[in-house]
C-alpha cells in the first residue's frame, strides 16, 4: 500500500504535470466556445432585430440614407419624420408583387399629403449592384412620371434591424417612433392607412392584428 501511495504521489508531483493539465483544459475551453463565436460572427446584428411594439433606435433614425433615382438627388433621415406616422416599404427589383403595388402605394401617399411619411427600402442582397439597381429605378421612374415616394438603398443597414422574410413588407411606425405593426402583401390599403393615421390598428387578412 505504501508503495502504491508513493508511486501516485510521485506521479502527481512529476515536473510539468500541472502545466500539461492546464494546457489541455485551456484547449478544451477554446474548442467548446468556437460554435458560439462562429454564430456570433455570422449574425452580427442579431441583437438589433426589431418587432412590433419596439421603438426605432437612434442609430437607425439618424442614419443618413441615400435617395436613389434622378441622379441620386439627395439624402434623408428617418428622424425627419419626427412626430409623424410613417411607413417603411421593403421591396426588391425581382419582386413582381412589389413593383406591381408601387403605383398604388404612391397614390395613397399623395392622397394623404403631409400627414404620412413613406420610404421605399430595397433590402434584397440580390440588388447589391448599385449601378444595376440605379438603372432599374431610373427606368421605373421614366415609365411612372410624377412618382413621389423616395427610393432608398442601404439594404445591409436595414437588414441589421429587421428580419424580413417575405416581400413586399410594410413596417408601420407611429409618431412616437414605435413600430405599430409589420405586415405583408395586400395590407397597404386606403382603409389601413386611414386607421393608422387615426392611431388605430391595421387589419391583416382575417381582421386580426
């Protein structure tokens, strides 16, 4: 028994033993955290995803947004709509439903004068070619004279804050800067816009929010 005990003690006290154990333990910790680090690297903006009921952050409200079309004629900020209800219409050049709805969206916008703010945001990764997108918008505007809703790019910026799965997608933001609803195709109607401007709830499909 004594020999066994001595043998174990000698083994434990062997020079470099603790260093080896420490290195193995450290390596284990590094390997175990790799999946989490990899996920965080793939989704850098995950913490900023916004939903109905939340307020738009100042970092988005005050971001300078480039207006596309007519030679890139200017810039605006969502903060310019302070105190006014506004809608963010997410679209893509390849989305037929989006393009088809644009004249109707513009007509509602014009009918509501200064009471409503509205912007068209291209959020598609497939439209990252800025020159190609600009040509598409210029062509659209040539065939729709008097179209007044501003087209914006910055798909990567908005993708940090919104998880858009279908297009078109409408984000309804109240005058208090909070998101009142996020809806899809067929919900941008005269009735819903009227309800929205009066502080009421918009109707989605079967009459429920």
